C-alpha cells in the first residue's frame, strides 16, 4: 500500500480527528511531502505571473498536510501592496482558533510583514521554496521558535529570477526598496 502523502491526505474529507497529539505530525512530513505542498504554492505563483503580477505563491496547510487556503501576491492585479502571497493564502483559509499546527508554505522566504503575520497568529512552521533571492524574516522566525524549512528550490528561484530581470521596478516596489 502506498505511503500516505500530503496530497492523499488532502484528498480525505475534512474533520477527521487527528490520530496523534497536536504538533507531532509536523516533524513526520518528509521533504517529498513539503515539495508536494510547495507545488500548490508554485501553481499560484505561475498564475500570478500569467496575470502580470509578481510570481510569488503561498498555501497554508494543517499538520496532516490538508490544504486550508492558497493565494498569490496580488500587488499588481489588485493595486494592493498589502496582498502578499502569504497574506492571501492566510485570508483564504478563513478563521481558525489556533495556528500552532499549521504550515505556511511559500515560494519565497516571507518578508517582514508576512513574518509578522506568522508570529502574530502563531503559525508553527514555515516552508520556504527558497531564500537565496530574498532572506526576509527567516532567521528572526527561527530565533523565535518557528520551525523553518528551506527547500532551496531551483524552480522557485528561476520563476522569480526571470521576473526580477524583466520587471526590476515592480520587484523593488514589492520589497520596499526605493
Ligand atoms: Zn510578504
């Protein structure tokens, strides 16, 4: 029987009680599980690029790998500088009493604003597609007890790298560089 993955778990009906105490599943997700979750964020990033936006995507999952919400940077599309990929995924996930066991998966290391969101709501784990282009608040998150996984994805780097070359002014606007 094939091993359970984030994708197969995500396909199960919602509301199944967790078999293990809260938090214990996070460490059991493999790199392959995280990569599968990152693929959801990458789909969002590619959609953003196709819309003429900054190609950064994100998705929020529970500790069993079930998708809670997904989104992408919509600065250009919505003329809204506060709509970052993580913000969008977080808002699309709706209300939740606790975020301790949730996993924010994003194609790029979260900026200060989104790192603040992670801290504010107590999101337990951040999976970054890459942090070579932009380190954001990863070190700060780690120092403050957030589990950080950096997948160092060549695809994430290539997707955003291509955009930065093509639209440097929009990228600088996005990271607040004048
Ligand atoms: Zn951000």
